[in-house]
C-alpha cells in the first residue's frame, strides 16, 4: 500500500508567478502525482503530499525554482507545540534515519531574520531529546535534519516571534548552483539580449527537455536557450537572421570589453560547459522563410523572438514592386529587409510549431504584452496547440512579457496550416505610448553609443 507523506518545498523567493508552471511541467515529465496541501504565493514554501520519495527527488533535482525539499515531521505556529509534535512523531518513521551507522547534523535556517552562531547553536540544542544514535558530521552527513523559522518576507521589519516553525529531514536540493555555474558574467560569448540562466533553465523545464531530445531555437541570438536545453540532455540546433551575431562579430556586450575575442561563439559556450557533444549547429536563417523539410520533427522549440525594442524585427524582403536582381549582381547581392511584425512572427512561430513539433512536444516562448491591454484572447493561438502555461514577468509599469507554453495535441490539416490569428502588435503600441518614432529611436540609440564611447575613451571608429 502506498504511503502519502508530507513534504515542504522551499522555493527561491523570485519568479513566484512561474512556480506552478514549473511544477506542473516536471510532474507531467516524471509522470507522478503530488497533492498540494498548502500553498500561499506570498510565502517561499509549499506543503505538498507525495507517495514516492524517489519521484519527488527527481522532480526537485530538476527544479530551478525549488531550493530544497524536506520531509515534514512537525509544523506549527509556535516552538513549544513544534517540540510537542516532534516528541510524538511515530518512532518507526524516525528509526530508519537514527541508526548508529548513519552520521547526522541538525541545521537551523531562519527566513528573514538574522541570528548569531551562538543563538543558532542554542536552537540546535533544544532538540537534544531526539533519539539520534549516529555520529555528528557537519559536512555531507548521511542524514540532515532541518529546523526552519519563518519570519515572513519583510526583511526590514520582521516580527519578534516566527509566524511558522518547521522541522524535518532534508530530501533533495534544486538546481540553484547550476544558475551560478552558467552565469552570463563568466560566459564566453554573450549578446545584448542573452537570456539569464535561471529563466533559460526554467524554459527548458517547461519544454520538458530530456536526454536525447532534439531542441530548436529559431531566434537563437547568443544561444543561451541552447545551453540550458543541452544541460538537460537535449541535442540543440538554432537559427538566426543575424550573420554578425552568429559569427560573434557584433559590438561586445560587456562595457569593459573593447572588441570580441576571435574564438567567441555559441559552440565555444558549449565547450565552456562541456556540452559540445550536444551541439548540432546554428544556421543563418530568416525564420519567415524556413528551409526545414516538411517531415523534420523537433521534440521541443524554445525561443525568445525579437520584440523590436533592443533588436530589430526584420525579415528578408523589399517594398519595391517587381524587384529582380540581375545575374551579374546575384553573387554579391545582400538582400534588403522589411519589417517583420510581431503579429506575423507569432503567427509563423505557431504554424511552424504545429507542423514541426512531434505530438506531445512543446513550444515555450516569450510573448511581450502591453499590460493595460492584456487579455487571454489577445494571445497567439493555433488549433493544434494547447496553451498549458502562461506566466507573467513584469518588465516595467507599462510592459511585461509572458512565458507561454504550448503542447501539440494533433497534426494540422491543410486549412489549419493556413490559420491566421489576429494579435495586437506590441511593438507599435509600445512606441506609440512612449511617443517615440523610429527616427527618435535611432537618435536615442546613437546618443547612447556616443555616451558610451565618451565613457570608454575609445577610438572614433567604434562609434
Ligand atoms: C531576443 S533575441 C534572442 C536572444 C537569445 N535568446 C539569446 O539568449 O541570446 C532575438 C533574436 O532574433 C533574431 N531575429 C530577428 N529577426 C529574425 C528573423 N526574421 N529570423 C530569425 N531570427 C531573427 C535576432 O537577430 C535576435 O538575435
């Protein structure tokens, strides 16, 4: 008979909106049930129930937002009743962890209130009645017991006594260390719009990337999303219209860097993290005229399309009528570009995904919105793709972006492949609100470059 036990999931107190989306994706990926007992998004923890600790371990070890998971032995509003609960905790449930051959330690964590080492030791000693038998080991013990005092989230004004106290056994930790390892600060090649590792890993989790998957980012930029997908075992491939970006020949993104190193590239990033065996390639490609064969299928598509604010939304084309290039000029012809509206980018992205995702495969993409105008009806949609998650990241008072996760539920018919959905053109709206014309934007950007140049005391050719 399966036994449901209580656990506490302790989250990092950021990207709160994304918790459900990440947990649901991981539950779907590992295919098990977890019951939600208590979750209040103002607090950094959830209390859940699960009947398989090994499944829960898998989930937590893949989570970006969970810091740690503890099997809950006691939970109360005050310390006295916590101790009473713990003294009454069934002996047969504790015994397997209190064997003489198992080392242990008791760790004290206080959320939003600082205590001295001495005060912490006093708190540890208040648990001296526990029938532990093994030796104490502070580094890598076999069993780690945790006592947590939760003082709310207002660090400047914590209450005298904790709101909640918890005691339990550490089960697993999330991927917070990986976020440090993949930090953009130390990454070889980055661009102006490189996605930070936390959100990149979160996207790969929502896409349910697993070992052996083939993952595409059609707006790949500096390849941050490929790094995250490869980290979880995906074979990664990307496309981007920008030749200079894919050849790492754009202006350096780090303030103090004068010029790009000759060996900067997405491949070099993969090598930096020992993921080169997961790297398929990146291709210079205008997404509006995709070259993939009809039968090519991806396990997932994760991408951050351009919003037209920090980079242009352009595609190959011309506004001239009946434009042709003579034979003579063909070899040196550089195609002109026209605007690629946000509406068309997402229409193409969803149609492409409906066609090229395998059944059950996921598209995870950011979608910019003008907050005041936001409505679910304005989101891009396709009848073959089911929206399974939609979380907001606020960018400013006026704008935000939403992380949309779609799952392919069936293959498109011919008509569905031509489906057209009307969505608000975010870029137009954004610039209208800020009353900034294209010319003004160019002037502002030129001014910014000039200011940076003055600051760096560089050569005028760098302007
Ligand atoms: C927001 S950036 C992606 C950043 C990327 N996630 C990273 O971490 O570096 C969007 C990218 O889309 C590319 N892009 C713009 N228009 C495109 C098009 N028509 N086809 C393919 N890529 C395009 C831009 O060159 C830019 O690199």
